[in-house]
């Protein structure tokens, strides 16, 4: 898949996240840094639901990817970078934002917050990712 195709796919996924969050969680995401607070709230809610009644693996995968795409689009808008498909492990390829020599798998962060640890902060992760690039 070409870089521009990956970018379009992720932009579309980010828009899907905006629609999902508006419909299911009543937050209006606007692609601002401030909206990442709402993303943290949504992911924490999904974590609580996951603890009470497991979602299907497909749903968790989809939500992690579309919300991760939303976070990635905000990161790219504010700090730069581009979407990159990492196929180093052919059994587990993934898409991440690449900037300089670093890559940031935002979907993975979402997945871990939903499944394992709702104390993970997307806001803090994005700030730390930006700081790591600026060093």
C-alpha cells in the first residue's frame, strides 16, 4: 500500500472515530489537542464496559484503529510525520505515525487502555511522543 493510500485510509478512519464518538458517547471531536481529553474519557469508558462484559475482539480492534487514527491525525497536524505501514513482522503488521526515526502506534495505545490499563493517558502519550521527537 502506498503512503498516500495509507494516509487516506487513516483520515477516513479518523472521521469514522468522530462519528462513533458523537453517536455513542455524545462528544464532539474537532481534531484539536484539547479533544484528546475526550478521547481519554471515551477509552476509559470502553475499558469499564470491557471489564463488565467483554466486547468482541473485532470490535476492540476496530475501535482501537479508528480512535488511534484520530489521535494520529492530531499528532501529524501539530507535530508532523506521516502514516507508515510496518511489515517487519509479517504475522503482525501495523500502521503507525512515523516522524524522524521514531514511530508511534497510537492504535496500540488505545487497545492497551481499553483492554488492560485505563490509567494510560492519551494526552500524556502524545505529549511524550512529541517531546521524544524534539530531543
